[in-house]
C-alpha cells in the first residue's frame, strides 16, 4: 500500500500534481493515532470538561448518489432506505452513550455540523426524526450555528424547507463547478440546472447563511471555464465562497486509474495554475465586496459570515464525531470511529462506543496543532499562544518563521504574524515546516 505522505508542493519546488495528501486538517497526522490507545479516549470521556471549553457535534452522513472520482471520504452509494434507517438508529445510540459521559458536564452544543457524504441524500422524514431525537438527547437551544452540507441534485424546495425548519443556519452547497461536462468528467451527480434551481429555492426560503464550494483544478478545468465559474458565483452572490485546490489522495478513483497505467502525474492542473486560479477568484470576489478570511474562504459580510465550526475546532473545542469513520476531540484526546459500517454498528449493538484509534497529544503537539490550523486564517497573534500555552512562538519556531520571511511569504508585525497572498495560497505546503521531525515523513491518514 502506498504511503499517503505530504506533497511539499512549494511553487518554487515540485509543481506537478501527484498522488498524496496536500490538505492539512489536523495534527499530529492521523497515522499516529493507534488502536492500542483507545483507552485514552475512554478515560478522556470519563473526565469533566475544561472550564468554558465549547462543545460541538459532527454527524457524518456517508451516503451519496455517486462517488466522485476525487472523493476520499467514507461513502456508500445507491443505498436503500432500510440501510439508512439502521445507520441513523446507530448514530442516535452513539449520541445517547456519549451523553452519559462525564465530559458533557452539563454542556449543550454550541455548534452542529452535518457532513458527508451527502447529508441531503437522506429523506426529509429521516432528517426530521434524527434531528428531533438528537435535540432530545442534547438540546440545541444554545447552538449558534448549524451547518448542513448539500449536493444540489438531492434538493427540492420542500426538502430545503425541512432543512431550515430543523434549525439549519448555514447551508453549504457542494457546487464545485458550473460546467456540465466537467461535473460529469469528475463523477459529480448533479448538473448545472440543478445548481441554479437549488440555489434560488434556498434563497427564497431565507437561510441566514449560504456557502458554496468550488474546486480549482478539476479534471478538464480550463482558464476560460474557471472565469465563467467565477462570473456565475458572483452573480449568485452567496454569503461565502469556499475554494479548494484539487488534490489526489491515494484512495480516489483518479489515483486508481493513474496506478493502472503507471501514471505519476495526475490529469489535473499543476499547483502553480491552481494557485493562480484561486488568486484570481479571491481578487474578483474582493472587487465584488467580499473579504478573504482564510486560505479557502471569502465572505461577503464579515460581521455575519463567521464559521463557528472551524473557528472553535481550531482553538481546541470539544467535538463529538458521530457516525462511521468520524473524528472526535474530547478533553485533549483525539479519536476516530470504526471505519467499517458493520463493525461500527456491531459495537453499538453491544452497547459500546465504536472507537477505532486514538491519540492524546502532548502540550507541544497541541500547540503545533493550533498554530498550523490558525495559520490557515492568514494571520496569528503570538499573544494568544503565550497566554494559552506559555510559549513564545517566535522563539520556539524561529527557524520556520524566518524561512517564511526569507521567501517573502510572511510579514512580522506588532503581535501579528501575517501571511501575504503568495503564502496564503500555498499554506498547506508550508505547514509541515512546523511539524516535529518524526511527523514529517509519516503517512497523513
């Protein structure tokens, strides 16, 4: 099995898109989480929470109409209602078990996130029932943000009304591209007409926030098409736009096709081109009144365009990850659920939490985790880390910070370390500079 090592795709170094993980979503890398450390997760759940640390819930809905060629998540396609019903029952059982643990400490979730897969794949009736029971187990009355990911082709106006009625405040539409040929080439299930219909319905219903996702560098992408995507995006005027640069992890259909013919370079744009396209998107969105708030996101109104799920997780919030293969963070310990549906359900059938692997980072690793994740926002304040961890990050990380300064990616100000646009566009390739040595060459997954 190939190693999912990081691509250090600095624009001045490797430029081709090859297989491997580029996007850094956590630290230490997942391959360092071990099954023989599951006891650490159970012990963390048996302790009361840290004072004032917020709690969130993530629910993984692993069902899709089709598996996209670039998808690397745990998903199941063409699933019938009985399988979904059994899965949702297991998820509710998992939440019930978690709610009995000491780490809850009387807290109610501050944020809830439905991810996938395709959360909007399930029926309106299933959604209403699962959310009603979730609220009964842990009340959502203090939840400030409830995010729901959607695939446009699974939406009707009636379903969107139910999604809003259950409390969703932030609707995220996985558009990725507006061109039918490119959507088809990448295995997407929806088409351009479904995008427009879903967006107009969502607007008419009045979701407080609508985000749309785009991917720069999909199979078949051209500069002309990308510009058309940006034009259409600005015409829609969503509250926020999230743009990812295409990566090709090993467990994708695209990589399997590459492997079959001995192809090393992925059939997508190189990193320089993808960054050029994202930069063009950010510039055009800024001209349209948006503000770039992270390496991936532009927001129309920063006063009401926060992303609480991200901001809380990147500052150490507790997260209950429900569902197959989901990730959690409780009292300083990370853990992941079983990534096989029968094994996940069997554990819950025995009345056990379905935990597969875990890791409790030490203080230095927790510091690095928050530093690299917050650096994706484009700037960090040394005072935050000094107050929380008792560490002067400009001394502790002097070498990588100086390297970023020399390459003219980083500007150092008064209690502010800020990436310029060049640095922000390739931040994920820069983050391993801050890793501990033994974490730099290991598998990410």
